[in-house]
C-alpha cells in the first residue's frame, strides 16, 4: 500500500468563518481528522460526516495524548495510506508544536503540507476592537508564549520587551498573569500602561477585561476568567471602547444550534454567522436514497402520463435527478408534466436542472401545497410525488379529495445521523445555547434523537413554519415562528428574539 499524506491545518481562533478556504477543502477530502481542544465548537460541529475523527485533547496543561504519541499517530495513519488532517487551533507553527509533528514524518519520507491558520494573537484583539499596531501608539508587535513548565522560571527577557515600547501579546498565559505583569513592572514598565485579558475571543462568549499592567491581575481575580485567553499589553488597549464591533452585530454574543441533514451544507448557517452568531451545526438526520424498485422505475420512466409532478424538498429533487441519470433520462422527459414545489429551496434545486416550477404555494408547507394545488387539478388527473417515506399525509389527502389519482412514491428515508464530537446536551445543560433553529419538522425529530434523554422543555426553538413549530411544541419546546417560510424570514426571527430578549 502506498503511503498517505498529512496536512497540518490551522483551524483559526474559534469563529468557524475564519477557517481558510484551503483548510476547508482539505478537511472535505480527509480520511482521518486528528483534532485538539483548542478547535472551536462551531468548527468541530461541522466536520465532514465521512471522516474518522480522533480527539487528542491538547490544551495548555492538559493533554489526553502525549505529544510523542500524537506524532506517532500521524505517522501510523499515513502509513496506512490515509489522507490525514492534523487540525490545530490557531496557526500550526505559532506555539502549536507543528514543527515537532513534522519531524517524524520527514524522517520517514511521508508527504505533508502545512495550511496556515488565522492566529488568535491577531484575530482576538481585532474582534475586541484592539488594533495590535497603530501609528499614534506603537510601531512593533511582539508575540510571546505565556506558558512555562511547572517549577521553572520564565525564560523571557522582560527588560528587552519593555525597551521595544511595542504591543505585547502573551498566548497561553492566563494562569501566569500575575507573574507576567510583575515581570514587566520589575523590568521598568509603567504600572499605568493599558492592558487587557481577552477571553474566548471570536466566539459568542468572548469577554474582555480592561485595566492596567498594575491592576489587571487583581481585576481578573475579582471578575474571574476562563481559558482560552490572551493577554495584550500596550497603549492600543485603550482603543477597545471606541473600536469594538463584534458585540454590535445583530446576533453578536448568541450561540445557536442549527439542525440540518448530515450531507447538506447549510445556507442558513452562513446567514446566521454573517449576523454575528456562533453556529453549531447539528447533523440531526441523514437522507438515505432507497434502492431502485419496480414502482420507482416505472413512475419515473412514465412521467409523461402524469399531469403534475410534486417535489417537496431539495433532497427530493436531488434523488429524482440521480434516478433519472441512472435510467439515462434527461429533462426532456419532464416536458409534458407541470411541476409544483413546496418552497424556494426546492425551487432553487430544480433550477439547477434548468427547470422552473409551474406552482409554488403561498405558504411553504405540505398542507398549504395540498390545498392550493387541489384547486388547480381536475378529477382524474394523475399526480406523482417522489419524496421521503415519512411524508406529510395531508398533502395527499387534499389532492385525493379533489379527485386526483396520486402516486406517492418513497424515494428516500430520513434516519437519525451519527453523533458528532460536540456534546450539545452538555452545552444546553450549562445554559450556553441561546436557541435552536429548525428548518423542518423532520429536523426537530432528528434533534430530539440526537440529544436523546435531554429534557427539551425550555429550549427556545426558532421555526421556519407552523408544522415545524408544532413538532417542536410536541416535545415541550418554547416555539417562535417565522412570518414566512423562508431562510431570510427565519433569520429575522432569530434577530428579533435576541433584540427583544425572548
């Protein structure tokens, strides 16, 4: 077997949107992903569904796997022929021990690449309104590790740092904050120099404590702080009040769970992130196309005998297209039939085939589609509905009452997705999740299965439509419904929930 390849990929500081394009591309093609504790929840929740995930748990002072074993793990997986991604918080080479992880690979002639990441040393101050350089205050920047081995003194020339008069950024130094501040003042730094501790930067729970070098340690002790955090020292810290911006975004400071089919990239997640939310994507359901059978093949081959083709989801369109390709059919076979779709997402997927629908209901749910389509059909009209096995029965009932002959053909099943690496139950129990966002009733059911055993009472559910809200309410959730069953309307609902303190 030929050897595989290893990519050292920087995951960035926490905000999943700060992951580089190349990093995401490499992740999508990985067979194995080796990740650590400094990778943000938002990114971990969206890791590729098919890759094998290995948690090595690295965080300052707490390693579930020693560095030497991590090095060996990367080598062993590559020797098996795998594409291996070593996903590291921040940038792989900035105090990330990336160089050590490459040594064994190089010795064994394993192919590797390094994909740089956005470092917290720059991104976290920026998310807190602190420019690390400013012509009125400083012309240099210095990044120092604040971590030291137990029982040893700092190997830092504090006097040299003070003489630079530049911005100083200490990574991994929260537990040694008092020693760092004392070291700077003992080296001659004015105790009134502005300083800040920036906690959990670029995430919904980021916090900053502004003080001076002489008072920062006492302020942190009084207010409390959690890791990860960075220490910034310099005149630029005084700009945080003027330049802060992240908290002012419509959803800044909110952490939401968004349920989605496991194999789909969510446009809704992108919209929420652009509004400032930290989004955890929970793959709640997996769509499994059914094996071809006689009924399915006969109905697709004979679409010309139907007056209407009804498509109820983007997945339904994709599965229909896959079956048409399998049967060597193209869009010409759909020419005689009129097509109804349930909403804009389904319409968008249909347009990818070069087809525009003839009918979209005024509200994007199965019940409304059934009622409004029933007004257009004639007795005896034949209607084909290729869709999920557990489809909305009301749709068929309305059409059959109008005299139509309906072939409701199951083309795929929805099943619970495998559990991801983020423990949403724990985050809900600790009050870290502000709301759950649901785009379908099946996503609600998948969510409940994914958090099996969790009491859903009190979960705030932002729902795209009434049927979705009814499903959420049946599990005791506190439901809110978008004015229209669109992604933009759902985004507005979530923004209104935060604004009004719902």
